[in-house]
């Protein structure tokens, strides 16, 4: 391994855990002050420091970052609007029904939601003052937080000649080994052959990165088994809603709801051809250990399995 200092370091085995980089909007006004991306603690500190003079905030993106930041800033008394491409918040991961419920939660607490829209440009003199959307909305904004996704950091992997996968990550086998002997990958950059899902997947979440790191450590010490952890995700919208999810379901053709959405404590099973592909627990409304077991087991399930 050659370092930036030109020093070389020998290794028997190596782990590539370069993570991901935020995706930045390449539109007019993207160089104005007051635009923030959230990836590291320093970004959170910068947002907090910039809030003092801001009352109107726009969050771009309707997934985890956009919704979580919107909820947090609304609790601080800010006027917040979410602009997103989806019709409902978190719809891509959880479906339209849960998305509509999340929208109601956000709007009940004062967060405005502009769905099926996109940001066209940012306007302002030196600092952002207005967000102009594709539909023609002109939203006042003294601060903007952008949560428009990430892209795996494969610069080192590409320069080293490692095979890349369809999602842009580093291609790995079921043990998380890359195409280079003795080199492994874990975290956001790892696109692996999942024996649980029967397909190649790449997962962007802290819990998953930690689990893959533990697996690679064991593999380097001689464990030859595949990576079999069912990925876990969580999200908290202030103290309004707590979501936990296992999966992920790439697609589904049936949603089985356990409990009532209106209660704020419910679960949703995501099925494809009768197989459990994912499960969402809101407010502790579902047994996630049982859900993990059904996803890992594979095969069709019966209604009794989903009680």
C-alpha cells in the first residue's frame, strides 16, 4: 500500500472502509452561504451555529436526513418546509401508506411538505434567501439543509483496479472479499452478494457498517462463513415518531399492517410473492427479532407467522 507520503506499507490482509460522500446539487446558486450538507459531526455543528439568524428553513430530500432535520429544527421553533421528489416522506423505503402517515405527523407539528417537486435553483445575494422549485414555488429560506443521498467513495478502489458493482460500490462476495486477494470491504462502499436476500445489495447505515466490520474481523481471523446479518435501520423524528426497520425490501407486492397507524404504534410487513422482504416497527409495534428470523428463513409465510 502506497501512502500519500510515498511511503509503502506491507500487509497480509486489508480492509477497505472508505464510506460514502454526500451527493451535491449542481444547480444555480449552489455556492451561496447558508447551504448545508449533513454527513459528519462538523456539519451538525455548522448547522447549529448558522441557526441563530435563521427562522425559515428548507430541507431538501424526503428521506432520513431531510425528515429528521426538519423535525429537529421544528422543535427549535423554526418554520420548516421539506421539498422532495416523492409524493410522501420516506415513501421509497416504506411505501405510500406509511409515507402519508409520516406526512401527517410532520404537518401536525408544523412542518410543511412540498412533494412531487424538485429544487430548480437557489437565490440570494451572497447568502441564500429563496429556494425556487421546478413547480414554481418560491420558498423563503435563510438556511437550507440538503439530504439528497450519497455516493460510495471508490476513488482508492478504482485506482487499485478493484472490481466495482452495479450500484457503484466495491464488488464483494458473500464473505465481503473484494476482487483483490487479501482485501475486504465493509460499510457504505461494500456491495456484496447477500445469501439472505439472494441478490447483490449495498446498504448505507451506521448499524450495518458496524456489523460488517465485526464480520470482516472474524473472517480475517479464519471464519469462512458468509455474512448473514439482516440489515437494521432506525430513524427518530424528534420525539414524535420512532421507526425501526429490517430488510431492506427492494420491492414488494403486499403490505400487511399490524395494529393501527393512527395509534402511533404499529408494524408493517412487506411481502413479495408471500415472502417477507422487510418489516417496519413504529413505536415498538412489531417484534423485530421475529421479523429478522422470517427474512433470514426465506420461503412463503402464513398469516399466523405475521401475528
